[in-house]
């Protein structure tokens, strides 16, 4: 009797172990993201103490054990959700400010975007939590450094693009912006102030970050450039004689 032929799964198909690993990782990332999305909304609405792991799991169509698998504790989930929200609002603010043509428009776009959400207040709760849970502090520290670094690069890019004259070093400006945002919004939420009031207060405290190049500045640069070119031509002439 002829032996039965054995059919093997095609390489890269559903029977491929590597394919199964990739699918598992992809599903894991999707579940993790969904848990963060749901937790963020519930934590903002009810706070840390008022939200249970079982409620988050039910709202995300997941099991409580999945939350402890991906995040270990409710506090760790809270901090990660707050950090992610903070980076999202920072990215949205920079996108909103891309069309700004003047330093004042740039600052207004940043401030209006940041104060329109409660993400900064959410993040400050995470900051407070890490004072008692130092094991969660590294994530907050990395988030703050990303805020400062990405803010500095975005601001420096606008300065170079438009030829603005910055009144402070871009790194100092970025760090100052977020320090003011946290301070103003913590106080504002505690006092029950509106987003419009917090926006006005932030703009008042920040003041001007840079000044636009005036026509006189542009003329002066052209004159200096022409003079430098003239000096260079004269020097070349002397060297050739």
C-alpha cells in the first residue's frame, strides 16, 4: 500500500508559528489600546477611586485578568492612560499651531488646544499618584522628557521656518510652557474656572515667546549680506593682485 502523502501548511500561512506570533502580538496591542481608551474616559469621569477594574473590563469587552496581565495594577493603568493622553494633546496642539504665521498665533493655538481638554488635569493626578508610588515614576519622567523634547523641536522648527526672534532658548520655552499649563490648569480646575478663563490666564502668564521679523530686520539682513559680499569680493581682489 502506497504511503499517504502528508500535506504541510504553506509557509507564511495560518499554520506558520511566526504568523501565529504576529497575530497574537497584534491582538495584544489592540486589546491594550482598547483598555487604555476605555480607562481614560472612565478615570476622567469618575476618578481613580471611583473606577473599578471590573468596570473597565466590562466597558472594554475584556476580562479583569487581562487588565492585570497588561498593566499589573489599576494605578499603573491610570498613570499610563494619563501619560498617553498628555502626549496626544501635546501632538494635537503642535498640529493646530502649524499654520500659525506669527509667534502670537502660535502661542494662542497651543494654549487653546491644551486648555480645551482635561488631559493636563488628568496627568497632574498621575503626577500626584507617583509621589506615593515611586515604581510608576519612570513612565511619568519619560513622558515629561518627551513633552519637553518634542515641544522644543517643534518650536525651533517654527523659528527657523518663519525667521522669528525667540526671547528664550527653545528648550526653556518648552519647559516653561508645560510648567505654566500644569500650574494654571490645576488651579483652574480646583477653582471651577472655565476653559476660556484658563486659556486667558495662560496667555497672560506666558506673554510673548518670540517676535516676528520686521521689515526693518529684513532690510538690515539684506544690507549686512550685501556688505559681507562686497567685503568678500574686495578681499578676493586684493589676494589676486
